[in-house]
C-alpha cells in the first residue's frame, strides 16, 4: 500500500534523510521518500506487517508532527 503523509516541520533536506531512515526502519516498509518542499512523506508498505501507527510514530520520533 502506498500512502502520502503530510508532516508539520519537515522543512529542510537534513530532516528528509532523518525521516526516511526512521520510517524505513519500520518492519514491513518497502520504501520511503521524504520531500521537504511539499512537507510530505511517501511510504510504500505491506499492510500485513507494518501499521500506520508505527509509521507515524517513526516520523514523530524525529520531532515532527503528522497531520
């Protein structure tokens, strides 16, 4: 499943890499790309093994707020 997540505070390139690494570490996530210009994260994940809550928690662990 592919999901677009809007993130408050994702406003520079250094955060892109931090968020992408944190979300990619969630079991079941196939790919993750963060875009500071759009303040969004695109995540492709397996619904059977990764939950949206776990993905949101990974983003929040970077000090950002998920909309």
